[in-house]
């Protein structure tokens, strides 16, 4: 009986595996094998394919988020040297060196524009001439509409405004120059004003000397200031004391060693970038070293990322050929006017680099640069003969 059972099974398998008429030996053999061992789809292969597709989708989502949101918008104004400026130029979706340009419409010679944290508003100041006797801080929609003067009641010169991280306050610098006097001769003082303009106050008492507003801490609780000479302290004119950090009421003041002028906290609050100028020599020629300097949040661990030497003889040559002032030449030769990318891995700044003493007027040599902290790459963003200024990156 057992033998008959196996014989019947063999016959049934043979009949099922019978190839179509006219098939060759190889076809008959493969047909028999397929019948004896039915083909099965591999679940492992399916899982691998699905996993690969999910990883690809995740990578695309990450790139899109980084592209449109993390790097944000790098915005600046352009001025062709005294003529009415073109509309503010915006570098949108800055990512891996890919730039796309769009236009805005803030006319009337605005200066030091700053984009609000949500990207919907701007604050800026506008002068009544140069040297200015009157300058006010304004807020407006990003396209320049619904403009409001915040500092009309303060009088004097109010400039260089910067939004607090929650957009509830704006820090700026204030001066009361006499007729025909430059504001820096009258003395700057750092102020804070509410975004609705109803409340404004100086951060430090005048007895501490002059101060300029530099930037906000990421949580908005503290500010960075640059302090100048104390009145009647015997210090030579123009001698600065350095950067400090304090609360917005000027109560908890802490000095920041190594941190230069134009200091800005990183988005995570662990680093500070500044642009100090240091007297020095190069090849026997006296001059000034302008630096892009990175430090820890307490001013320790200084690291020079970029530096440019501006020789005194080159300043004199440029003054003779193009005019201007020595201080303006040194300042705009840069690096200067730093801003962090929202992700904290890039720093944008302005510089006429390398400075050409025999070239066009120094501010027309200014370009926008970006330093990538992850790759130590220095990226030149613009290359033209107009003056870029008022960097902001949100």
C-alpha cells in the first residue's frame, strides 16, 4: 500500500510538470522543478525596498525643511553710491551656496534694516541727511507698507535697530548731536524701545560713558553692548573700553574679554562673533588688522576666522584719490556687520576684501561674504560695484 501511495504521488507530479508540446529538454526540466517547488515572493526584499523608499523620503523632507526654513532669508540693502537706492535685495533660501533673488520695495533711503523673527516685518532707521541731525527708527511690513515712526518723540539721532527674539522690543543706539556735529562726537547711548513705541529707556546711565547696541541673547533676557570712554576720565578721544553683556535694565553687567565691536550671539547662545580691529604691522608697514573673531559666550577661546590688514599708507593713498575718512575706510574694509544663519553654522558679514586703495570709493568695494563653520569655507555672495549694507538673516 505504501508503494502504491508514492507511485500515485509521482504520477501526479509528473503530469503537473508536463511542459507544453514542443518544449525542449531544458524547458521540461525547469517546469518540473517549478511544480515540485512553487515560487515564493521574498518578504525580505519587500522590506528592504520599503525601507529604502522611506529613507529617501525622509532625506527629501529634511533637505526641504533645511532649504526653506533652517537657513532662512539673508537680506541686505544696496546703494550705488549716493543715488536713490534700489529696492532692498533679498537672498532667499540660502542653502549650500544656492541663491535665488527677489525684490522688496522699501524706498526713502532706509538704513540698517532688520527682519523680524517671523519674517513679516522690518525695522530700520532713516536719516535726514549727512551728518544727520535727525534720524528715526521705523517699523513696517516687509514690503514697506504701514510704516510707523517709533522714535519721533525722542528727538536726536536713533539708528541701527535690532528686534528682540520675541519681537516685543527693539534695541538701538541714540545720540543728541549739536548742529553740524557728527553723532559720534556727541556720544552714543544704547536704548531699548517696545515694538509699539510706547516705552523707551537707556540701558546704561550716562555716567558710564558712551555705549552702542550690538545684539540680543537668544532668550531676549540680555544684550551685548560696546562701551566707549567715560566722560572726563582722561582717556584719549576715541578710546573704547570693550564689549559687555547686561540685562536690559543695566543692572547685571559682565565684561567680555577678547570680544570686539559688533558682537552677536550665536542662535544657541554658546558662541559670540565680533569684528575687532587691532593695531599691527605687515612687512614693516603699520596699519590695522581687521578680524572676524569667534569666542565662547564668556569671551574665552578666541579664534580668528578671517582677517584683513589695512596699511596706513593705503588709507592715505585712498584718501587722496577718493576722499572719505580714515575711520570709514578701516571699518568698511571689514570684516564688519556680522549676522548668524538661523542654523548657527554660517556667519555672514560685509567686507571690501581685499581692499584696493587705488580702486573705486571704498564703500563701493563692499561685498557680502559667508563663512561656513562646518567646512571652514569662505563664500563670496556678491561681486559688483554697489554698496551692500544692513545684513539680516532670519
